[in-house]
C-alpha cells in the first residue's frame, strides 16, 4: 500500500514482456527465475522512461527559449546528478520524471486535455505527486489571458484526482483511505518542521564541519541538494515563474517537514533546477560541477552494489 500503483504495474508488464524471448528460446530462467523478472522489468522501464523524459525535457527547454547548447548541458546535468543513479535502477524516479516533464510541457504548450492525462499519471506514480497541482494552480492564478481556464483547472487538479482515486481503492480494500500513508511510517518519518536544520546544526557543532561531512557524507549531500532546490525555487519565484518555482518548492517541502532521508532522491526529478544550472554555470565552472556530480553518482552506484545506505 505504501507504493502508488503505476510503477509496480509497469514493472510487472515489462517483466512479462521480457519473458517472451525466454519462452521462445526455451530459457525460462534467464532473468533469474521467480520475481526477478519484475526487477529486470523495473530496470528496463526506468531506462526507457529516462530516455523519453530527456526528449520531453529537451522540447520543454526549447519551448522556454533555451539555446541548443543549454539544452545539451541540461541533459548532462540531469544524467550526472549524484542521485541520478536511481534513474537506471528499479525505482519510480524515471517514470515520475517522464510524467512530470510531459505534464509541464503540455501545460506550457496550452494543451489542457493531454496535460490532464499526464497529470493522472503523475498522481498514480508517487504518493506526493499531488503536490504538482499546487504549481499549476499558482501559475493559473497569477497568469492572465490563458485560454480554456476551466479545462486548465481540471488539468491542474488531475494529480489530486488520481491520488484520490487510489485512496478510494485503498479504502475499499482496508477500510482506511490513508492506509498508504500509514504504511510509510515504517521508514520512521514523523512531522518535525525544524529538525531538518536543527539536527544538522547540532551535528556540525559537535563534530565540526569537516567531521560532519566525512562521517555523514550522505546526509551532507542530501542537505546540499535540498539547499540547491530551495535556491532554485527562490530564483523562479523572483522571476515570477510560478509554475517552476511552485513545482520545486511544493514537491520538496513535505520531505523537509518530516526530514525524510530520501529528500536527496526526490530532488533528482526537479529538472527546472537543471535548467538554471545549465543557464548560469558556464565554462570551467560547469566542467567542475559536472565532474563533481559524476563523482557523486559513482559513489551512489558503489553504495548500491555494496547494499549500504541509502539503499
């Protein structure tokens, strides 16, 4: 119940598709047997969705006026971002990245019907997908002269509709529409609005900055990622770009309130941050940034295959 249904369903379908050539060549266990086919299905879905997401993000960046060079730099930032390792693993990040890119592209393009379909997918991929509705509602409230306002309201609320539909299904199965939220308490998350800052301040005070970074590398990278997202949201709000600013801020804020360990992972899907980095960071500074990101992603891959935190 903790996982929204779109990605597990996609894993199952992809796993079944991967067994077709195995049956044709009479090698039913080539994926490892049992439920291993679903894991490999997840890898296949993640890689495919990542490729499609980058294409959609490139179109969105072009629509926003970025140059061809900046579009390429955006793709590199997304691919080398330290937490981008999850895009090629059986996690829902790639599907969510694709669905958000599709939703915001159609919203920018003014196609409310297609935006509604993408929005429904956003709401079914992740439990906090509904937060994207906040960004579109902000954009709708502050922008004048938009056509099809009623259809746009429906499109803006489509992630909420999808989350509500899943909650209704959970209610029919368990008697509690928010059982999916209760199931997530198994990760130990609890509302503590200031702990994201106070806990880290106390660690730095006791261990020193260098000691904190060495002993709590993952935590330090997570804090840096959250800070980067906060700065990006502030820049977009300063520009009065309510869509991108609202998307970044609304998506990350709940994780900060409960000091979620997976906050860094969540920032990987915030492609508007990559737009800013590609536009503002140039020359050798960009090369150094990309190199640092690549080292971070390599470290996460090492942690994954050694089955160490954050996995």
